[in-house]
C-alpha cells in the first residue's frame, strides 16, 4: 500500500484524542467487545452498560493536532496516524463522489476510553461507528490484538480494511439502512447482513481507491490478502472458537470468516456499491 508522496492530507477529518497507541486494551475486551459491538453501539446503547465501563472513560488524553506531522502521502507512508488520515481521506473522497448527498464523518483516535454520542466506550469494544454523532472511533492498539488474539497477519491494508468497514456503516446510516433493521442475532440476521454489507462497501472502496488520488498505484495481491486475512480473523465463528472453544451460530452478529471474505471480495471484484445487497436472499 503505497501513498502518492505528493498527495495532500486533510487532517481535519481525523481527531487525535489519545496520542497514538496505548498500553493495551482494557481488561475484558477482545471477543466479547467485538461480539457486543452491534448491540452496544450500532443501535445507540451505552456500551458501558454491556462492557462494564463507567460514565467517564479512562485513559482519555487532551486532543493533539495531527496537522504538523501529517501533510503529504509521504508522511502517510512513514507514520501510522498519518496513514489513518490518508486512508480516511481516500475513503471519503470516494464516497463523496459515489453517493449523492454524502456527508463526511470524522475519525477519532483514542487510547483506553472515549466519550461518544452513543455513550462512554472503552477500547474493549474494538473500532466502531456511532450513528448518533456520525463518528468513527479507533484505538490503534486494536490491530495488535487482531494479530495476537485472533490470528490475523496484520499490515497496513488490514488497518485500511477495518477503517473502510466502519465508514461502510456511515454510508448505511446516511442511506437510512440502519433505521430499517432489527437488533436480532443469528446466521441470517439483520445484524449479520448489515456487517457483511459494510465489508462489501470496504471492498468497493479498495477497488476504486487509486482513482481518489491518494495512492501511487493499484493495491497488490499482498495488500488484498492482508484485508482478507483480517476479515477472516473477525468472523463470528473464529472469534467464538478462540474465546469460547465452540461455535454458536445463534449468537452471530457479524458473519462467519468465509462470509466476510466473500463479501469483501464481492465489493472488490465489482467495484460497484449496488453489488452489495446483502439483504436479499441467503447469505
């Protein structure tokens, strides 16, 4: 994943509340946090009620300005936070052209915990999108956990996939999709269909990313493999097997590893948002 060195980054789209990587995820995080994500945040429930957090999250530091160090694509190639800025800029450039009426959403980087329009959240819930304040929240230490606990290979494009997935939820929110679904669980549930559509939207962006002007060349097969590997790592079946020792399809909220890979691939191979209809037919 190689940014165009001359691309100009817009740091106004990313707010740094926590100064980068923290000292690890909160106790009790990981699988429980990812499985609880739909219930806790996607539908506006205070995640503290589920994850055990209080009203005031711990570990929040004063906001720091990224504009001094994140100016160009060359900076995005060298610095993790600047890479997030570049990815976010590219994603929003794409959707701004592909979706009529698209409204930008900010990404907030935090460490440990954060106060959101959906309530207080700790890093244990993983990356998430809050529809109430139309903001993506990301603790970069999540990517360490993705490798250490869920077996992902990691890499820059794995991070890009996760961010693009969360912006897929923003697109769903703008389109009114979130208002039409139920909060059910299970292998054919609305929750799973919503998540798989966000995976597909991430793939659509990946296919069109070079046209946004932020990347120097098309993504390589190695880049795409990082995304597919990350998608498989956060499948419900993989998470449940690693955390509980067994798979319970009735508790699915995000889809299996195979389904997540399938729908990212569908988006990537087609490059068309209209191919991301996960709400029709079987998955």
